C-alpha cells in the first residue's frame, strides 16, 4: 500500500509542472484574452475599463472583418474538398500495388515536411504574374512558352471577387431561408483566395493521401473478394464498401485540415499579405495587424476569441464523439 501511494505521489509530482504550465500559459492566457476583449484597452498603456461586448459589435460591423470571414469560409470549403479528392485519388492509385510505390509515396508526402512560410514564398514566385515593365513571369511565362497564353491570369494580384448569383441554385436556396443578401455581400470567393488554396492543397494533399492509404490498407482484402464473388463491380465496391469504411478517416482529415484553415496565417504572410482590397485577408492576419501594428489590444483580443470559437465549434463535437466511441468500446 505504501509503495502504491509513493508511486502515485511520484507520478503526480512528475506531471504537475506540465499541468501547471498548461494551466497558466494556455488556459490562463485564454482567460486573460477573453477578459481583455471586454475592456477599453486601445493603446500601449493597458486600460481594463469594462465595456462589455462593444468590441464584438464593432468587429462584426467592420467591413474588413466581414471580408475576412468570407475569405475564411471560401478558403476552408475549397481547401477541404480539393484535398479530400486529390488525397483519396492518390491513395487509391497507390493501393493498386504499383511499382515504385515507396518513391511515389515519399514524393507526395515531401511537401508536408516544408513549413507554410516556405510554401508561401515558393508559391509567390510561381504565381507572380509579372508586370508591364518586367514582362511576364512565373507560371504565366510557362503558359506563354507552351502556347497556352489564354490561361494567363493575375492570380493573387487580381482583386476580382466572384459572388453567388441570386438566380443560381445556391442563391435561390439562400433566398428561401431569408439570406438573399449574402449573395451580393458576404458570400463569394476572390481570385487571391484561389491562389492560397492552390498552395495549401499542394502542401497538405500528401497528408490526406497518407491517411486514406492507411485506411485502405486496413480494409480486409477478403471483404472485397467476397463482394466480387457476389457480382459487385469495382465501382460498387468503391461506393458501398470502401467509401463507407473510410468515414472515420474522412472525419479526422476534415477536423485537422479545417482546424488549419480556420487559423491560417503563416501561408498568407509571405505569399499575399492582406491583398488588394483585403482580397486575401484572413482573421488571424487581421488580429496581428490590429494588435501589434495598430495597438488596438482589446479589438485584437476579440478577433482572437472569435477564431477560438470557430475552431472550437469544429473540434469540440469531434472530441465528444471520439470520447463516446472509445467509452462504448
């Protein structure tokens, strides 16, 4: 009994520094940021005068923040869909036991070893459209050289924003629920966001491939053979067996990639910045700009709390579902 008590005390002493550090530097700072967002702190000199949710009201009425939310939604949806499709396609090809699988797998995974900072710098070079003084550059120069000049585009320098037409299927659906105003104001995608999606997809589609490949290799081959014996085609096996069994993998990938996309910052800084007319601005960049350039600490704290809530809305239900699933097992 004494030995058990001593082992328990030792274990508590070993983990207590980590628990204390997390309590102070994670949850303590979250609490401080939340309180600061409710104050009048608007300069380098702290001012903790309590003003309630006034900062949040001003924030959501701010046009730049509305554009940031639009860019975040557009980036997240495109990034998730394209990563899932490309990752699954690559994993499905590698699962066919092709020659040189290890080489291809390493090539697809290599971008994940690079930080978003490096990815942003490289893709800024690739997608630089050039200028009238210096001529065509980047991928536009490649298009010129191979006779595909009609594909030249301004990429992240193009401020155009494509909004959802009110007479489209999505526009009519929004109108049916009383959100028709979103089709012309807050819902849309800018050309710059597409550039960011290309860079982010290049980096993270290999990770999605690895997740799906692990899931495919966990499906018993006997299950597929039994379906073939019953007369199922390869397409039916894919739709009725493989895809349903990969749902946990898909959910995990969506959670991880969604978490990355909602707080994306390090890709935006070196690649595009806020863009022309904030066409590539995101909440995390706005938070840094507001807090450390403008010294509006209360408003920056409010932006940080909004980002935290968006990430929590995505992750917390997944954690609850995972906990329940493990408890049932």
